[in-house]
C-alpha cells in the first residue's frame, strides 16, 4: 500500500502546471494525532481561483471517526467558499473494499477518497479531481467516433483494411448520401472483380 509521503509527492507531480501546491502551516489549520498532512491547491494562471484543501491521513480503520472529526474541525475554520472544496484522501491500512466504499459515500464534512489495498498511487489520483488529463491510448481514436468505428470494422473484418482510408475520406466528403453509398458499393464491387 502507498505511503502518505508517496501520495503527497504524486499529488505535487500530478498538479504540476495545473495547480500551485502549498503545504499548510500547522498553525493555520487544526491538526490530528494521526500521521497527516494538509495540502492547499490553487489553479495556476487564474488570479481569482479559490483554494482546494486536501487532507491526507494515514490510519487504522478504528480511527476513522477521528479523521471525520479532523475534517469537521478544518471545515469550521475555512472561509465559506472554500468549504465546498475540502477533500480527504485516506490511507487506511486494514480497510476492506466495502468499508472503503461506505466511507467514500459519507460526505458530511468533505469529499473522501479511500485508497484500496491493491491500488497504486496514480490509479488512486485518477479517482480524484487530479485525474490525468490525457486518456491512455491514441487520443485521435478516442475522440473521433468515425475513426473508432472504422477501426472496429477493420478488426472484425480484416478484408476491409485496404478500404478503410478511402471509406473514411468518402464518408467525410461533402457529397450526398447517395453518392457516398455508390462510392462504397463501387469499392466492394471492384474487390469482387479482383477475385
């Protein structure tokens, strides 16, 4: 399981270029008896951006109530617009997946995200507002439904591979629907003639 230090370092890395990250001074916000850290994040390049406060805590499942109390204490001292941007990232060494889900659904004081036992730090952050901006894989394929559909077609019917580029061009042209159908039919007829 990840440690609090690994999580804090990953947050700083993931926030780079997106957020300014500041470690909160222990004098400014309430603390807790558990291993913890408070990070304050503010959008980069936006002068009037508000702060997001992230409470990081490492604990046993028996101390979850103490974490809730800490979140309530921090929320009480935050200025009003910032209370809606309070998050708690919990590293609970002995938590089950069911218990983690129950903790996450309780949003009384803040939004809570509980690390799963088998989860790495980047997968954990992908479940938060710090999710990676770039989706895995080819961005063009993911964002273009036509390219995705033609790729599926060529995967299912390998004989269509030589025609995909021409079909894409034809489908994206400004010709009428009847002309597109005629061009696609002609390409299939020419294939049959080659047999």
